[in-house]
C-alpha cells in the first residue's frame, strides 16, 4: 500500500490503514505517529468533513499533507487549525460536527 492509498482510505471513511509513515487510527490520520495529526474526520449526517492542520514539520510531512488534502478535497474542510487544537478535538473524542459546535459554545 502507498501513502496515496492510505490518504484515500481516510477520505472515504476507513478507520484503519497504514504505510511506514502515514497512519489512520479511527478518525485521525497521522504523519509518522501521534505527534503529528494531519486531519481529524467528522460526520455531518450526510458526508465527512475534516479539520486540517495548518502546521508544518518537514518536506515529507508536507507531502503527506498534500496527499491527504488532495484525497479529501478543499470543499470538505470545515476548519484549518494548529496541531494543538486538533489534539484537543482528539482528546474530546469529537467525531461529529455537533461535538465541535458544542465545544465551541462552551
């Protein structure tokens, strides 16, 4: 399996998939491990939406981000934010758009 395949699996809703350096775990896709979440996947009742990182790390991670962005498409991005904010959503176990809305209102 190639990195592009893993990015496409993530975009289509798969919960597991990996290469040596691109990993899907549940609703998150990581570059090289849990320290760098690229995106978190959310469900809006009709389709997946994504929160995508604005942070960078290396040329390889930039390539991973581009693969994921191409797979999910710009129109499906709900929000672009930092890794620390993405980790906050992961820790809150946000999987649904309403979870993010409730968190934003609190």
